[in-house]
């Protein structure tokens, strides 16, 4: 398990360093995740020890939303004051995401 965490953190570190050096406008963990994905594709599959650790992390994924929820409650007054732009942004981004997803699915089904 410790080895799997080390692998995940090393790929995150590599992603952070690449973003810092190159100036990419992408979060470092996303670059690290893409590098890990590419590495696993090249290997053909994820090793069992990495798969088991990742499944364990994914089973507790909901805990990562706790800090976001606390942040929302911390800025509750600001949300009340700016509810209209926030609501418009949420609805617009949801509609755009659904539209883009539909277009991608349509293109992939051909």
C-alpha cells in the first residue's frame, strides 16, 4: 500500500514540476494523472497492488468533498449576495457540458 501511495505521489510531483518548468495552464496533478495513465497504457494494465490501493482511495472519495462543503458554509453570506451570477454560471456550465458530451458521444458512435 505504501508503494502505491509513493507511485501516485511521485507522478503528482512529476506533474507539478513539469507544470512549473513549462508554464502550462493545467494543474500539476492533472498532468501527473495523464502521465500515470500513459504509463499504465504502455504497461498494458495496472499492477494489482496499485489497483487495490486506488480502489480503496476511490471508496473514500466522498471525504474529499468535505473541505469544499466547509468552504461553501464559510462564504455563505457571499453566496447569498451573489446567488444570481452563481446560479447562471452553474446552469450555463451544466448545459454546455451536456451539449459537448452529447456531441462527443455522437462523434464516437460513428
